[in-house]
C-alpha cells in the first residue's frame, strides 16, 4: 500500500484551501458586524445585537457542526486502511443524521429567542435587534450543517479544494449583499439595517448548500439516496458526535459566558468584545487550516498504523501554525488601531477595545498549538479525550478565572485573561497526552 505523503508541498496543498474555506463562517459574522456597526443610527446597538446572536449561533453551529470532524475521521481512516469501498451508504446516512439534528435544534430554540437573549443580558433596542437578526438567520442553520457534512466527506477523501471554492463564493456573496441590503441602494432598495445583514447571511448559506450538493454529485461517487440497513460506522459516528457534542457544549459555555459578562458591563463593552471576538475567531479559523491538514492526514496515517510519520506530521503542522500565528501577531501590532475602526467609530467603544486588544494578540500562539493538536486528535478519533480536556479547560480554567477577574473588577481585560487560560490549558493537556500515548508506538 502506498504510504501517505506528508511533505511540505502536500501539507500546503491541503492547508491553504482549508484556510480559505475555514474563514468563510467568521467572514460572514465579521462582515455582518463591521457593516451594521457603521450604521449611522443605532450602530452600537446593532453591533451589540449581532455580537450576541453571533455568539449564540456560533455555539449551535460548533456544537452540531462537529459531526463534520467525525465524518472526516471515519472516511480518512477507512481510506488509509484500504477499506473506502466498504463505506457504501455511510455518507448519505451521515448527512441525513446531520440535517435531522439541525432541524430538532432549530425548532427547540426558535420559540424561545427572547428568553435566550434576555439571559445573555440583551435588553431594550439591543434585544429587539437580536430577535430580528436571529429570526431570519436561523433558517440557514440546517443548510450550514448540510454543507459542513459535505465538507467532512471531501476532507476525508483528502480534498480541501472544492470546499474552498464553495466557501469563497459564499463569503464573497455575503459581503456584497451586506452592503446592498444593510445600507440599501438609493431609488432601488430601502436600507434594512440588522435585518439586511441577516438576509445576506441566509442567502449566502443557501447558495453554499446548493454548490455543496452540486460538487458532491459531480466530483464524487457519493449518492444521497438513503438506503437501509444502517452502516456499522454510524454507531461510531454517533459515539464520536456525542463526545464532540458534549465537548462543544463546554466550549460554548465559555464563549457565551464571556459574551454575557461583557454585556453585563454595558453596550459599549459588549460592542468592543464583539469586535475583539470577531478578530479572534477569524484568526482561529485561519490557524485551523493547518489543523485541517493535520486532521486529514493523521486519520489516514492511523489507518496505515504509520506512527513515525504521524509524529513527523504533528511537529510539521505545529511549527507551520506557530509561524502563521507569529505573522498574525505582527499584523495585529501594525494594525492595532485601524482594525477597530473597520467595525465601529465610537470613541468609547474603541478606547475599551484598545485597552484589551493586546490580549487577543497574546492568545494567537496559544491558539496555534491548541487548535493544531485538537484537529490531529480528531483525526485520530480521540473524541472522548477531547471532551474531557474541554470540560477541564472550561470548568477548572476559564470559569474560575472569569469570576475571579469579575470580583477583582478587571472588566473586559479579565474576560480575555480567562480566554487565554482556557486555550493554554487545552494545548498543554493535548501535548502531554500525545507524547505519552503515540510517541511510544513509533517503534512498534
């Protein structure tokens, strides 16, 4: 059997398209935030609303979108073991599983949005805008999870190119529609404000789902015709997805608590937090590109039982991501003030942002290590351990530091200190586990 190529060239072939496709979702949210934040009337309130809803929607997408990693892992491991032909009906069953979950979650939240956003400390105009934005954008949720499932199949087949094309077109459409629908076109389209941003995202998600369906049908042999009985790998998919579900719940407890505590400080603070978070999440998905390459190749290497190459791969992608994070830090330092002005021009909001933005830059090298190892562990199928790490990082790291900083009155700076502790915990825990479990297997 041909061994898996982990050369610099091959890693770049997978990582660069993954970087481009990975930033599509944060681009959607960041574009919404930047455009509505510059509305002349109620710009701060609009930015705060998009931040609150974006945090909640990201939580839902990340929680259920983890099935993408499970699908990718199963496909890649079977490919590496030379058993890809045995998957048969698995891809179609996995996609329908994803869509079914999304519909259940959609209807379980749709009728309680006011209560949900009130618990996140949204009130008054911010609450009204949050409800308006969510009630439109939420209908793209099943479409996003369908697209994620298709991306998982492509990744498992060692292909990140078509997901890149789909995501790039979706992000480009969203940017154009944001400016058109939020601000309007004189004599043609009335300005729609926050609702316009939501419609821009929804239309983009529809287009991405259509493209994902088309490429899946044309570029693979996968059929979406649902056949029984259930494939035996569905049990492993459900088990992996359940562990990743619990992992993502704990992950999003941290992110939602951060937004909630920022909102409790005041609308200017949650607006500043929204800007910082959108930049952070953009860089996180940027770093996830090399993580995706590690995820794709590690699953195949595990299927081959090639532990020596697995260790080499881990060192390579971690090093590449540390270089990327260093470059992002330098860019952040050079554009320290202009980045904030993209999102909002309010002096109070910008003053708050500039007082804590250095914490976002400090987090980037920590993110590089944590996110790279996280992706590799997904490729190895270590979902249970990933679950335990996130539970520990959230409940033993993030939450104690968050509320200690609140007690000390550190404000938004304290929230981001807690975020950095949270990420550092994850990186160290994963590194220790890898060295203990997989390095000893190299000589076996």
